[in-house]
């Protein structure tokens, strides 16, 4: 049985640009289409390599700016044949365009069960209003979720969650699963698809996010999953992640990683199948899939690459 790959792209308006007082057109450009390597570029690369991806879209900025910016990005994703599922940063629930200091709590787990359920319900309704189908999958902003979050998702009919990140446990990723849990598992009424992890140093976990792993680490994590017969590999990126933090020019390191990842997934077609949540058959659950083990050489090479990225590629133009 091939390993299912969930190539997920968290898609959101960035709070830092809102808080800095930028006009909405600049916030949208720097968040969703920064420096020519945003959503449009990523959709084109996915199409070129014949890959499926899930865009977890946060519709909550519509509270401050209206639904139109969200409708445009949802439409572009769907027109490209990719799927839209639900993302949520709750701080936007109290945001206002005229007062850039106003916000709700940044962490979903700060809210009660009833409050979380209402936030998720409201976000789901906004996503549908933006043109998406009713979501069947969810990821909380900053991986911030708890067992209450999963219970609220189950009550709302959302079947899948992908917020558990053992490298960020127990805060803000507070779901009651083991830190090394990477296989899909039934938990609190939903199917949890944890973010994939590697062990970069003995006893230290690092999650499979584009800005967190080198190309070599990604390649070895994919090959490890195939060799071990893992049920799923869940990869994270962001719509803005291929540009510098200011959104003014490409980050060459991250662009190279994304292009390499697309090539690697295409090359492994058959052994690995990129998948949409909405199309999933029943997955085997409760397996004991284990993260890739540590390598000092591999980790050292990535740390050198990260230093260059932070000192050079992240500088604003």
C-alpha cells in the first residue's frame, strides 16, 4: 500500500502586516502573493509536477476586511484543482481595520470548549461564504489545539484534524497524544493526522515543515516513510513561506526546498500518493509508525543552511 502524502499549505493573511498598519492590498499581496512566489507560483509548481495539495485557508480576517480577499484566494485554489480546508487563527475574531491593536487571544486553547466550537463554526461558515465546500479537515493556527478542539470538530461534523505536532507539545500543541505520534489515529471523535516528525538529534524532534527541514532531511524522511510502510506523511508549508518575512523578495533557500520537494514527490509517484482529505478512503489507524532517526551530519548541514537563510535570504529588500 503506498504512503499517503498530505502536502498542506496554511494560507492566511499575516498578522504582522496588519499590526504594522499596512493597507489591505499590501497585506494581501505580502501574505498571499509575496515576491512572485506565493499561492499562484505554488499552484503552478503543483500542476507542473502533477501533485495534489490541501490549502488550509483562514477566513477569519474577513471580520476586519470583508470576505472578498478570502474569496479571491479560495477561487484561485479551486480553479487550479486543489482543495480548500479550514485553518483558524482566533486573534482575528476581534480584529478591526481602524484599530490595529484590537485582537482576541492568539491561542485557540485559551478558549472554552463552547467558545472553540463557536469560533470553528463561524470560521467554517465564512469559508463556505468565500466559495469553498463545507470543510472536512481542520488545522489550528500555530498547531494550537487540545482535546476540546477535537471534540468541537466532531460535534460540527469535521472528520479530520491535522494540528498535532509533537515537536510543539505540550504547548501550544496540546492534544492528548504522544509526542512521537505520526500515524493517523482516531481520537476524541475525529481522525487525527499528525504533522510528520524527524528526530534531528537524539531525543529532539523537528517537524516536517518547509522552513524547518533541509532538502536532504526531507528526502530522507520521505524515503524512511516508504521503506517503513508508513500510512501517511504530513508536510506543512505556508502561502508566504517562500518569501522573506517582509514579503518583499524570494527566500532562495525556501524556493529551492519547495521545488526540490515537488520533484521528489513526483519521482516517488506510486510509492507515495499525494492526497486530498475530501477524497480519502478509510485509512489504517493506530499504527506505530516512528520518526526518522537522528543524524549529526545531516543536522549540521541543515544548521549551516539555516544560518545563511536567516542572515542573507531573510533580509528585506
